[in-house]
C-alpha cells in the first residue's frame, strides 16, 4: 500500500477546528476510513495522507475527490527517500514551505539541514523545525499541543540569536505574541539580509 501526501484547495474556508468534519467528508468520498489519515487544515489547502494499492486505485480516489468538487493542488508519493539537497537549499526550501503553511513538509526538509549542522546553527534550525511541528498540530486542531511545542521552540531560540540566516528577531516576536496571548496566529518566516 503506497502512501501519498494530497493537498486539495480549501475552497470552503475550513479552519483547523473543522478537521474532524473534513476527515469524515473525505473518507466518505473515498469510501473507507483506512483510505486517508493525518488530516490538516491550512488557510488555502486541506492536507492529508492517502493510501492506494496501485496507480488504478490512486486514479480512482483522485477522480472521486474531483467529482465531489475538490480541486487537487498536488499529489506526492511519500514512501520514497527525500531528494538530498545541501544545507542552504534545504533552509531556503524550508522557509518557502513554512510560508505556504506546508508545515509537515517544512519539517521534513529542514531535518536535512539540521542533520549536518552543529552548535548554534543546529539549535537555530531545530527551533524552526519545532515551530513547524507545532503548527502541524495546530492544523490538526490540537492547540494545546501546539502551544507546548512552541514553548520548546522558544527555549531553543534563545541559544540561536547569533545565527544570521533567518530573521530570529521576527520569529521570537511572533512566538512570544502567541505564547503571551495563547492565541495561535500563523506568520511568515523571513530570511535575514546578511
């Protein structure tokens, strides 16, 4: 059974609090509870893992979704190793994915940069990975888990102030705002101008 990451347009304005309703609707369309899992709701897209035995079943499931007026934005096979990219490319791609609210993919890409980093740079990258992981939980409707992980991300950030690739002042400001208000607001990451 192959596993795919599907992103479909969030044309109905669903929010993370609607994740169970989204999951139920999509599973009903696909005809099975086991056909899809790990649902996440972003501003512009609904994201989930979909399973298919072969290309024919994949095509059938995509057809069912489009006939139900869902517009498929992307389909990505997940059961293959990620394309190896260098640290700078991983950071740039991670920021791009973060800013598109593709937090799960951001987390995966940034791990490549984190794995080859050391010291302050490693802590800096880990703080972004934790922030992305927190927002994955937010997209799943799990606000308490999101806030808990953001606290861990913020703790890592204090060590990373001297890392110059990412605008950590802006990142800290946004996370502090969320933690102080306990109200989750998504934001964009910026690369530093160094």
